[in-house]
C-alpha cells in the first residue's frame, strides 16, 4: 500500500527530465525547488518524450520512487502549462495524470504555478 493522502501536496518539475535519473539526482532537483523531501510532499517528473513519469516522496521511513511508462499515448507535458518554476497539482489531479489523461474535467491539470521569487510556500 502506498499510503498517499489528499493532504499531501504534489509539485511537478516544470521541464522535461532525463528519466535515467534516480533517487539522489531527483532529490537534488527537489532541493533546487526550495522544497524538503522529508515533509512528505510528492514530486512529479516527466520525461522529454512524455511517455515516462516518476514520482518521488518520503514516506516516513525512506524515499519511494514510482515509475510509470505508458503503453499508448503520452502524459500531459506539465512544462507546457507552467510559465516557470514549479507547478502544483492536487492528489486527484496526480492520479488522473498517472492514468494518462491530459485534462481534469474542463480545467487543465496544472492550475497553479510558483516562480523562483515565491520562497514563502
């Protein structure tokens, strides 16, 4: 059981990521977002071709890395919807995203973005 809850925040890296990256290099990207892994937030990374995605989070005992490759279609390219910085998704949006959907209802998946100057969040 993965144990993700609606209380957890989801942050998407707003650029394509080399999907060969693993725990430590993705952790470095999280630090460059001015976020802390140990807070339990979920971090989403999408490959350039948008067929692969990875989620990284700390579950209280260690780092968890979820990898998904779509058989057909492509993931939404979150970097196309984020002007800069980091895009925030809800847990529901993440679940729909991982199913391969590009939209949630009539709203785009990425509804909020935080730039480099927003250090307070």
